[in-house]
C-alpha cells in the first residue's frame, strides 16, 4: 500500500481499542445515558439497553468493523467496492456516512467548546483568577452561550484541536491521544465517583438511577422505554456513520473482529454506568433537580461544584477535563470519517489517488468550523438567529444526523452485510489467521433480521421524538 496518503494504521491493538472506545465514549455517555436511565425505568431501562446492545448494537458494531477491515478502506471506498462486486451502486452509503459525520460534528464541537471553556473557568476559580466561574450557574451559562464572540471562539478552538490531532495521523495523532486520554478519563471518573457516592444524601441519586420501575416495561410505556434505550444505544456506540468502518479499516488481519466488537460495546456501557454513578449521587446530595442534556452538564453539575466548598473547583476542573477528553476522542473519529471519505472520493474510490491527508483534514475542518460557527452564534436558539424548521441550529443538525441519517445508515448497513455480502464472506474474514468466530448463528440472525427491525424502530422513534409526533406515547 502506498504511503503517500498515510493510510498506515494503528501501531498497536491497544491503541485501536482505545481509539474505538474513545469514539464511543462521548457526551452521550455523560449527559444522555444517566438521565435517560433515571427517567425511563432505572434498572428496567438498563435491561432494555443491554438486550438492545447485545442483539442490535453488537451486530452493527461487528458489521462495521468487518466492512472496514475487509475492504481496508473508509465508508466511501468500501461501499463503492462492495457495490461494484455485487452489481449495485452503493456510493450513496458513503455519502450518507460522510454527511452524518459532518452534521454531527457540526454541533458536537460547539458543545466541546462549552466544555473546554468550563474546564478553563474552573481552573480560574481554583487559582482564584479573575476569569474563574462567577455568579449563579444558570445565569453564567446563559451569559456565556449568548456571548457570541466567546461561544464562537471556543468552538473554533475545539475544531482546531480536533484537526491538529487528525493531521498527526492515525498512529501519530489519534492513537497517541486516545492511549493516554482514555485511561486518564477512567481514573478521573473513579475519583469523581468516590467523591459523589460518599456525599451525605447521595443514596437518593443511586435510587434515582437504579431503582427498577417495572411499570416502564408494561403496555405502551414499553415502546417508549425501548425507543429511548435504542436511540441512546446506537448514538453512544458511534454506529451508523462509518466511524467503526474507518477504524476497522486500520485493523490488522490477525486481530479478532468478534472480541473487538464485544470489548467496545462493553467498555462503552461500563463508562455510561460509571458516568451515572459520578453525576446523580452528587446532584441529589445537593438537593438539585435531575436534568438531562446541556442543562445537566453546564447548569446542574456546575451548581453541584459551586456547592461543594473548597474542593468544588478541583472536582469541577477534573470533571470538565474528563468530558473534554471524551468529546475530543469522539470528534477526532468523526473528522477521520470525513477525511478518509474526502480522500476516497477525490481518488474515485482509491485514497492513494486522492487528496493528501492534510488537505482532506483541513477541508473537513473548515466545513465543520463554519457549521459550528452558526451553531455557536445561535446560542441554543437564544440569540434570535433565523432558525430552520423552527428548531435551534443544534437541534436541526442533530435531527439530520442522529435523527435520520445515522439510524438509516445503520439499518441499510446491516441489510448489506446480512443479505448482500452474506455469511460465507463474513465467516472468512472473521476467522482469518486462526481466529475463532463463536456466535456465527446469532450474528447472522441479528444482522439479517433483528438489527434491521430494531433500527427501523429506532429510526421511527428518533423521528417521533424530534418532531414530537407522539407516535410512541399513544
Ligand atoms: N458516541 C458519541 C457519544 O456518545 O457522544 C457520539 C458519536 C461519536 C457518534 C462519533 C458517532 C460517532 F461516529
């Protein structure tokens, strides 16, 4: 393989795992999972989540890693080749992956900018500088997000950081960052969990997250709970937009695809549960209302740190730093999809004939930068910018990516693996170099039938929740 496009992969299997887990572990784990679990049935939600992760998440994770490793290309090149071999034109799947990554990154980096700002502001409080946190957390957040210059500046810094790491290459940038960042994130999370669960009154938070509400699995509530768990599961696992195809394409033939997929799914779920343990015991210990989304991350959690006394800024700095690492490790995987797709597109399927890595990263970063400038200017809809479909720009980009393109991409991908590529090719690739593939039967049943049905249901659920159609709460 030519070196001209730097299509050399990870230096080690551990590096690959950390990068893939880093893609999966992101804002979704920290502000999505704990709140959804608490409000959608606690332990009952967890059971739904785990069943979906095993039957749908694993199949799609494996399918994406398989496609990437088999073709040794990103989504654009992979789907072009698979289409050619099967007499179909599948290029649209490459486009879908690249556009999903662009739209997702189009707002993800603005949130990343917010988190960076909060890390620095907590450090400011820690060292007693004038640029520390000040005033009531809710007012501070509104003032910051509607200060367009600041919001844009922090979003752009986050995009530049992401591009900087990607320009460093797969092993020189992404792997290096994730090999240090992910273990660090894990350690910080443990420190925060210890603090959170030992606060007086924290048990109410544990009850909020874990107490089983079995009625959430009865009747119409079941559909609701399943929809919420499904949406969370595929977003959290970074599925449906080619991130795992791209990382899988850097995997050497001697690595085990099946265990790789399991490890990523399991680690992501563990971190989501750990995030729940870090966040809600502290929220309840200080008598705050549980919340989800940006409100949880930037208002509720900051109020928690403000209430902690002297240790507050230390915990605040650690917490937002942890979330920054989670955000960057996800956003580099998104930019990598865009980069590789651009190279493969400009090379008509062959990245070696397309743009250089640097040119592709920079082009992707400029597009993503412009999208994030719009989202940052919009200040979550509070600054009076004209808005598409009556939604703030963040929700609009999220609707396109998470609401429509990603679940649709995952749905079609599993059909392609199950029905177009088929069992023999999957088994052949998974058992290269003496590897074992234990769950062939289960995988084929999942990828042919269960995952497509599950993803069709999730797609409906996403559209329902974004447009408030009320289909699922009948
Ligand atoms: N998994 C990330 C999160 O939980 O925040 C979001 C994400 C990142 C989705 C990268 C898709 C992706 F390719």
